């Protein structure tokens, strides 16, 4: 493990993961808390009309995978498609094909909904396969209102009188299989409340990345151990941001 200023650097599973704990973390999300209850899973409907991408000759001797983000409406239309990296020629071909797809409505709690999805299309020497997966929900707000925690002095910001916590143990997050296949990379920003015992008390997503990496980052940071922040020499709970950078090399 290498240390560079505030960064902790890990190498594993073919990916370089960088973690940054920012002293300006007091800017982490401060909205009202989300429900602690886990929402019901989203059920993707059945394909009604699927157009297979036409693979050009120059790609028929290669293996290519493209991941598209988009949405399937309650009416079954596929829209808002964006390619998340990959071969640009294959990406454009995949986008043109998927825009023509039709599905039966996605459902949650038995009711039709608009669902954010990821479409994975692979071409293995000209043979095409595809799958559609819903975007998984992750916590995007703290469990308790931040303002109330500050007002009651149960939570502090890092500053002149409050020393920042230091990372003692930071287990590696896993790369999700979907992100690995897409060679997808980027930065997730997490809001974290580090308790006076040095354990994360609450973790939520401030800036999402998707493809299952947000939950992987949350799961890992929840197990981190810190030397707690102190105020006048006494350990206190603080609000910080943690940047988790997933980079494929």
C-alpha cells in the first residue's frame, strides 16, 4: 500500500482504487433522511421487440462489450440512452438498435413504473448477446437530519478546534461484475459520519457512479476503522466526505 498526501492506494483484481478523505467533508449531503426500509426490488418487464445490433466486419473478429444507461418507461419505451464507454463504433450501433426495443412495463410493488436500467451488449466474434438490469437503489441521504445533529452537538465539522479522523484500516471494495465487463471507471463521493469510537455510523452516496459500484463502495467504507476526530482532546463524531475512485488499468 502506498500513501500520497491524503490518498490511500490499493491494487487488486485488475483495478486501481483510490480513496480520498477530504477535510472539506462538511459539505456532504444534508437533506432529510431516507427511509431505513429497503425498497422492493424492481422487476424488469419482458422483451416485446428487440433489434439485434448489426456488427460491422472490422468488429467480427473481436470481443466487445458496451454498457448503456437509460430508462424503460411504464409504457415499455426505452429512452434516455447513453453509452458508458467502450468502442465508439460499437456504441453507436448498439444505441441505434436499443432505441427500437420495446418491453412490457417494469414493476415495483406490483405497479408499472419508469425504471432506470443498464443494458449490456456483448459481441463475441460476431455473436451478439444482451441483458438488461435495473439500477439498484442506494442511500442518498443520512438517516438523521444533519442540522439536528449539529444543533445538539452530537456531530461536528472538521475545523480549527476539531481535528480530522485518520484512516487506520480501509478494506478494499470489490469491482462489480457489470462494471468490470464494461471496463467502467469513475469517482463516487460518499458522505460519512465517523463516530467517536472511530467506526462509520452512517454512509450514503453524495455523487453516484452506477453499475453497482455505489453499493460496493458503501459496503467497504462501512467496515473502515478510523482514529476518531477530536475536539479539545476528546473524541467526537464528525461529518466527512470520502471519494472512492474506481480505475481500470
